[in-house]
């Protein structure tokens, strides 16, 4: 799986804001990291251009409702993280941000 790393950070696609989640609605890991789509989001490409790319790359069955709210999070390389969601509002949760307890 290809990933885009810039200045020591992994670029991760996610969909902040209420509505449909990007990764959480699909659970397709490639959608977190797709370098072409990351570059499109960073340069603020038109949604229609991103839709065309996604259909070509991933097929017609992909729900594209979250494309208009996609953003790129920069996660430190080798930092464990997850994508969590509340009512469609996705957010990146770094392992170092969570206080873990032992039983």
C-alpha cells in the first residue's frame, strides 16, 4: 500500500464534520493513505475531479459523499493512531494522546 510522507509525517485522509465518515464508512485502508487523493485534497481539487479518480481507482460501489469534507492529518511517522468517529465526524486519535490504565 502506497503512502505519502512529508517532512516526517504520514499524510492521512479523514472526514471531519458531521455527516458521512470517509474511512469509517468504508473500512478500506487504502482510503486513508492514497497518495494521489492526498495530493488532490492538499491542492484543493474540485470534488468532481476527486470523484472521477475514486471511481476509476476503487469502482462504482464506493460512497463518495464525504469527498467534499476530506482533510489531511499529519501523523508523526511510526506513531500508532486510529480513526474514530462520532456521528460521522471523524478524528485522528494518536496513541500518545490516550491515557491507558492497567487492570
